[in-house]
C-alpha cells in the first residue's frame, strides 16, 4: 500500500498569510512616512506669503502684476480649527478695497513636491521648490505650473489681464513676517522727535 504524503497546503497558507501581513505592514509604514513628509512640507508652506516674482512663458511679468495690483498680492495657506486646509489669494487697495480675492482648499503631496489648489473655478497643481531658500523654514519658494492648463489657471487665479494662451507660468513667494510683540513694544517705546518750537 502506497504511503500518502502529507499535504503542504497548511504551510503554504501560513507562508502566504505571512507575506500578506509583511506587505501590509510595509505599505502602512510607507504611508506613515509619506504622511509625515506631507505634514512636514505642509508645515513649511503654511503661513502668509507675498508674491515677489511672476514669470509667464519664460519672460519676467512682475510689471504686469504690479500695474494691476499696486499693493502686495498675498497668499495665505493655513489649517483651520476643523482641520480644513484653506488658502486665500488677496490684494487690497490703499483705501481697503479688495482688488483680488480668491479662496479655496489646498493639499500637499511631498512625494511629488506638489501643492494642489482647489477653487470653485477649478483645480490647479503647482510644483514647489524650497531650493531657493536659505533655511528649513523657507524664506522663499518657487511655485511652477505643471502644464499648460495649470499655467493658464495660475494666471486666472491672479485675475491678470493681457495674457492670451499661456504655456508656462511660475511665481516666487516670500514669507511675510509679522512684527513680534517684543518688536512692536520696542517700536512703540521709541522716543519721538520733540515738537518744533515756533
């Protein structure tokens, strides 16, 4: 009588289960790392910025920005109390009138160095570059449109006139630094010039 060989299915099942568990834990670890990188870059990008430069189709276009918006165009990226990631682009006149006001939500993908802006009007994907910065808390960042559609959407986000079909666009932003309380108090405590006597 022929001796039956024991089946190795139980061992194969255990090996397959172990492989699935290992793959899942590696995937989870990768997700955690990606999430940590996203959080780190979101932290770097959060805050108030002013647009210091604009290039359209490779040419400097800062003059167009300045002629349309005499005061700074600011970009605000922040996470609100409800954990919503919101952004705002704004410029106001000397009289306090809003010349530019756009807002929406944003998302950061550190693996592709991608900042996604979502507005009611559409979706805009920008590649961010910290290399222009001198510190880990970037003083300056370049944001470049990924493709033609994004370039046109960037020009539209800034509501700029005088541009037709745009193939390439980028902006440079610089961090706006608010006066600290100690600096404010030291400025307010500075002696004032004596009044002129007749």
